[in-house]
């Protein structure tokens, strides 16, 4: 074992741990069905690969979708892209862990520190959680760490290629996640500090030209697709305002508008920004006008209420330093508790922060120039997060950076007792206690579990897509317990209850819950629910007026509503076009329900007879099997 190279140990541990979680996660509904940003990334990748991007400027960064599109270009079938993206994340996780180990070995000139730092990253459950999703966080972190490695802090002599390499890698990181622009901007300061290894003017100019060329390439791509030269995506201005507006906690994006049904496939922040701008200005505006509006709102807030904004920033700083992983598409604590691979693992932000402070103290004593440069980079990366939301995915690169000194602290604990001057030990102790208090405390509602409702709904949505009605029912019920007014949770309950009826009558408790959710849907405005959910709700409580309204309104639910009216003796079968042909081919939800629940042979015989008596017998049997005999609503 002593002859095995550390990078090989780190990569194997990272791959085994991430693949272990992958084997549990991939067959689960969320592993099978991409949601939110994952779905958007995969959609963009398919559009890039097929040349069908919408003719408009890019709303979000395209670096990660471009990489996924490259997989399609290399022969990965479109149907297998979601699985390939998960496996790509596993590989990127292993690469990130190896880079962390290489940084620690170089900065501390300590092979043991490199191994332990790499293992901290390899076994970090938060890193694995995000790596096994179709998200850009792991790719951005790898590019950031690779650029930091190319910077060659602590190396003697420094590489003449370092300016070119780090500028190229960090520019690519910014094209994957624009938050890295703040890191890119501190490069001139780093060059200035390195008195003995400042880049030659030609090299520095070439590095600037490389970064500008990469940014310009995206601008030209946007011009080709959307007709406008834009270097960056246009979502940043609204997110800046949403994260810093009066009353915002800035921990995660919180939607303020209830979007109409059927818009789940589009980016909710984009839809909300468009709707809010239109509300304030009486109509839509250009992208430039909207971005100017949100930037002006932000600057006016900062300049007009500086103390209030500083207070917001202080709250965000506390949340940023806290061990709790703030919601971002999913809440880490919620999903880690469900995974047998992540739930037991104590490694997290708080552990890394406390150990990282100790390791940074050691670095400041042994390599002060490296410590100063690394500290500036960490502050720049943190600033890119603090300007927006401090959610878990955004601070992932800073967590990876913390692994470097954390591994060094674990590698040489005796250093703090034998080599560190005794006068500094109390100061280090105070610093460790202070940071431990900040990270593990529960002030200001920092451990907010309200987003758990979104996690339940995401699982319900994914489970519905794969036909797992029991899981839809379970998570919809949990979401309604957290917020009984959520219509989307009621929709999931109504549809899952209907599907469960096809296999067996619902128990009395579940039937009551099903009809309670149905009544809530019917009490809402018709535009607030999807037509099919309203149809099933009307079937659940036998609401004839609602069924008549649906049957009279042209749309995909009208034939099913008409079939339900016949089912409840509120219309004659002869009124329906369905009796003119075999209902086995009609595709009506209600008739298919009856066909599946009744004896198939018997129902087919009645159907083929096309006789009113046969229809009446079939429908009466369906009512008996599927519903109690309470009266329909007149």
C-alpha cells in the first residue's frame, strides 16, 4: 500500500463512494426524472446538439449544457443522456478530489496533507450529492480547482505558462458559473504580489487575450443564436435584486408569484422576472430594459438604505458560514437523510470550516505568501456567492477550497502543540471556538425547513412521471401536511388517489384524504389547476356541475368529462360519440378506468354489444367497484 500513489487512492475512494450513492439514487424517481435546473440543462443540451436553440439570448450559463451536448455528439443516445450526465458527475467528483489533494501537497509540501485533504473531498457527502445530479456545480468546481492548481502557488520556480493556464481555466469556470468572475478579477492582484515571478508583459497580454477570446466566443454564439452579442447570460440582474431586495434573507431563491399550471418546464425565476417587470411597467420590455431596471432597483436600495443592506449582508454572511446547507433546487439535509450512503457521514461544511481555520493558521506560519494569495482567492470566491444567494450549491467551490487546509490540520496535529509558538495557541483556540459557534449555531432561523415542502413536491412530480403512485401519494400527503393550501400538492393527491383506485378500492382514511384534496381543487379557480386534475377531482366527489363545465369546454378533458357524466347517470350513453365505436379504443380516462377495474372479458362483451342495457350494467358495476353510493352533487 505504501507504493500506491496518493492520487490513485483518492480517485478510487471518490469513485467508489460516489458510485455507491449513484446505485441507490439512479433507480429512484429523482434519479430517473430530471427536475428544475437539471431538466433545463438537459433540454438545452439536446437543443444545442440538434441546432434547435430558441432564437433568443441565453438566460443561463451554457458551459455545462455545451459539455452535455458534446456527449451527444460523441454518440451518447439522447435517451441515455440523463444517465450519462450522472456518471459524468461521478467522474468529475473524483477529479475534484484529486485536485484538492494535489493543492494540499504543494501548498504544505506534505504528502500526508495531500492524501487527507483529497480524502476529505472524496468522502464529502455534499460533494457527492451535487455530483450525482445534472447540475453545473461540480464542473465549475473542477475548473476552479484546476485553475488554482495551474496558478502554482508555493512552487519554485513558477511556470511561465501559469498566467495562460489559470486565465483560460478560470474563464471557462465563469462560462459554466458566472460567480467565478470575481475570482478572475483578482488575478492582476495575484500577479502583482508575486514579485519574483510576475508574468512578462507578453505573457500577461496573451493571458488577457485568451480570456477575452473565450468570453467573446460566447458573445458571438449568442449573436448567432439570438441576434444579440452578449458575453454573459441575462439572469444575473434579477437574481441580484431578488437576493438583496428589502425583506429578502438571501439564503435561497424564494418565489414570490404563484405561476399558472403548465409552466413547470420553464425556469421559474425567469417567468417571475418577466411577470414582475410587466406588472410594474404595464407590459413586457426588452432584456436590456429589464436588466437595467433590476440593477437600478438594487443600487437604489444599497445607496438609499445602506444600513439595511449591510444588515442583510451580515445575515447572509452568518448563513454562509453556517453548517446548514441552504436549499437550492433541493434541500441537502432532506435528501441526505434518505440516502443510506450519505445519511451517516459527518463530514460537512462545519467540520471543514473549523479544520480549515486551523490548517490556514499553519499555512500562514509556514508559507505566508501562499496563504495570502489563497486567502484572497477564497474571499473573491466567497464574494461571488455573497452578492447573490448563499445556498449550498453556490458555496461548493469554497467548501472544496476548505478541504485543502483541513487536510493539513488533520495530517499534523502535533504541529499545533510542538511547533506553533505558545503565545499563538490561545489565539488559535479562540478563533476555533468562534468559528465553531458560528457554524454550528441555530440563530436567525438559519436551519429553515420550509423548503422541505418543495422536496416532497419534487419527488411527487418525479414519481408521477415514472408511475409510482404510492410514492406520489406519500409525498403529496406530506406536502399538504406542511401547507394545506398548496394546490399543486392537492393535484398530486387527487391524481395518485385516482390511479390507486384502479388496483384496489382506497381505505376509508385514504378515500377521505383523496376527496378532501379534490374539494380543495374544485374550490380554486379553474385557471389555477390543470383540466385533468380538475376532472379527476370532480370524479372523486361526483361533482356533476363541474363535469358539465369541463364537458362543454373544448379541450382534451372534455371527452373524459362526458364519459364521467354517463358513469354517474347524469347523461345518456347515447349522447356520447364513444358508444358509436368500441370504448376500448376511445382513450377516455373514465372508460379505461372501468375497463381495468372490471372483469376485462365481461366489459369487452358489453362494449362490443353496443347496447344501452349492456352499457348501463357496465357503468353501474364500475360505480360499485370504484365509488361508494353517495349521491352525486346536483
